[in-house]
């Protein structure tokens, strides 16, 4: 187990929409806590943008109007309400949180919010606060789930808030990601009913649009790590832990069980923490 750093060790889970990283990061948290004995904090940076969407919608903001979004984000009173909403969401049960934040409409609008520089600044300030809290509260490992996190991780480390030891960037075939999301992972695409196929096609279009928007936004676009090795799950046999920061791309496109998708990644992170 790593012991030399007085700061929390940061591992980022970055990448494309519907690539399974949310499922994988939660399983990794459980594995590091239950099997390895670490005190682990999980931060969902992407959830911040969804909270901002809900706050903006409650304030009557037109999500197609960039100037209206900027005016909302620049309003200190509205920002304070969103900080409180972030806290409220943290204490909600999963069903209530999902019903509020994880609708198709909120997902689509979170890309519009995320494209605005003020939303990234809002998110970054919250991340800095949470990393400071993690150190004070004795967390050894922080897992950060979101997008454009190589840049963010380096920023947090430069401000001496963490030791950024690993960054994982997840990719997935959009059709596979859509089938998993809709509960059709066990059904080949060509065996879906017409209605099921239409649902998958619609979600594929949304996934592609979200990824395109995230890649092309002016502030903190998602970027696949340069020269990083590619692992196609469930095979991570070529992974070798390193004393330096380890960056990797992880492809979740293979049809596999949830356990087969999550366990290899959790073990990779555990090995990197031991180095």
C-alpha cells in the first residue's frame, strides 16, 4: 500500500458517454474499501453539471440561449442555491437522485451547461473544496468520475491537493452502450424488436451528439490521453503498475457481464496504489 504521500491519491475515470465508467468507478470504490482496506472518497464531477441544469431549469433559463445560461451561472445567489442543491443531492436516496438528475433531457442539457466556461469554474471550485475536505478527513484515495479529467487532475495536483497517480479514459461502441443502458445487453441488436431497436437508435444518436459536444467545447474538452496503452476489457493482462502517473484507455465494447467489466479495472487501480 502506498504510504509516502500526505495527500490523497487521485484516480480519474474519464471518457465517453455511456461507456460504463460510472458503474466501474462505483465497483472500484467498493473493491478498494472492502478488499484492500483503503478509506475511499468517490466524487462525481459530471453530477455537478446535472445539478446546474436542474438549478437553471428551476430558474426558468432557456437552455438554448447561451447568454441566458451565462447570466444564470454568473449570478451569485443562483450559484449559492446550486451549491446547496449539490449538498441536497448527496443525501438523496438513489431512486430520488436518479429521477431528478438522470433523465434524457437533463443529460442532453448538461452538455450545454458544460460548454460554458463559468460552469467549469463552478465545478473546479467544488472539486478543490472536496479535495481539501478529503485530506482533513483522512481519505487515502479519491476516485473522480467525469470528463476532461486529465487536465483537471493535473490542476488539482499542481495546487497540492492530491497526488494524481492514475487516469483511465473509457470508450465504448455507442450501440453497445445504448443497449446496456436500456437493459438490452443480453440481446443482439439484430434480435431486438422494432420498438427496442428504435429506442437504441435514438439513444445512439444522443450518445454521439454528447461525445461530439464534449470533444469540441472551448473549455476542458474531453481528450483521449496521448500514447496511452489500450485495454479491451475484460483483458488487462498486459497492465504493469508504475511509480509514475499511469494513463490508459479502456474499451468496454465487448459483450460481458458486469463483474467481468468492473473487476479487472478495480484490480488495476489496486495494483497501481501498491506500487
